[in-house]
C-alpha cells in the first residue's frame, strides 16, 4: 500500500521523466539546421513549468513526511 509521501514522490518521478523527454526534444531542436525559435521558446516554457511541478511535489512529500514524524 502506498502512502501519500510515496504518491508525491512517484508523481515527481513521472514529471522528471517527462522533463527529460522534453529536454531531449529541445536538444534535438537546437541541433537542427533550421531552428524553430517559437518551438524552442515553447519547450523552454514547458520545461520551466515541469520544474515548478516537480518542486511542488517534492515540497509536498517533504511536508507530508515531516507531519508523519
């Protein structure tokens, strides 16, 4: 049975995997001969949002763990 802490950490791991996929997409885009600036900006914004979500899940997990003692 998973705990709320485990759930928050699992969600953070899922978000991290998505972040890594999007980072790889940005790297492929940057390596292209004809870089699409709008697509790059969109990917960077998505990476920033994913990072914020990861931080929120880790903070949630820490808060829950502290509350559990």
